[in-house]
C-alpha cells in the first residue's frame, strides 16, 4: 500500500471528532468540508455520508443541526458568501461597479464549482431553489434595490428601460464570463462590463469613474 493510500485509509477509519457543532471553529470546519465537496462533486452527488466522512462527524449530528442537504449546503454557502457593501457614489454606474467589485472580492478557487453546483441543484431541488432566493441572494438584491431607488431619484434610468433587468444585466454578464468563458473574476472584468455595456446604455461617460 502506498503512503497516499495508507493516509486515505487512516482518515476513513478514524471516528467522528467529539467536538460539538455549537463550537464555532468546529462548525466552520464542517461547513468548509461541505464547500469542498460541493465544488468537487456537485450538489446532486453530494450526500450526508460524504460530509460525515470528510468532516469526521456523525451523520445523525449533521441531520440534527441541518435537517436536509439543502439546508446544509446553504449554511456552507452563507458562511462563504462575500460581504456585500452598498456605497453611494452619486452615480448608478459607479454604484454598480463598487457592488460588483465587492461581490467578487472573496472569489476563491472553489467558487466556479460552487456556482455550478448551486445552479444544478436549484433545477431539481425546490427547497434549495427557495433557500437560494431567500437567503443567498438577499444581500445582493437589497443593495441593488437601494442603488436603483437612488438612481430613480436622480433621474438616471432612461424612459423605456426595464430597471430590474438593467440591474440583472451586469451580474449575469460577469457570471457568464467567469463560468462559461473562463474569465478571471477581477477588476478588469468588472470595468469591461460596466464601461462597455452598462455605461453606454445609460449614457454615462467613463469620466464618471471614481
């Protein structure tokens, strides 16, 4: 048996760790294991058994804390979610630039797999789809609605433009570029989307950038 196989076998034979999930560090450790597995195998193939083995936890304990796979996955994704900030720059284009940058600030090597797993799972798991809308998208939507309200007061939304779709557009473009085209989730991508798609639509010159 190779050293790698021996290490794997040792991990599988070790029992659950006797640290309660009320301990924040232990809870974070379990949720980190969920994130790793979601990125590796996707949502549909993820099982509580996998999580229990990876995190060295009792499956019964996991179910006691998170009654369903959807709730466990969303708890892990909430822990991983970046801190979204709403900054009033006095200009909708710049507000959205700031929002996109803060949204991508915490992007890690896991996020592409996590985003795909979430989309995949939401297609077949109604509970996951509901929790995604209620808990994962809420901070982003709240910030977007606040900046949209300010933009309306400033008269920045042209007549005939669907304001809700206007806010969805840069978010969708960034996701498409990252998930499908393999673009880097960085400031250069944000500037490209904002300056070459959003600003011309709103008639906002690039000189407004702050």
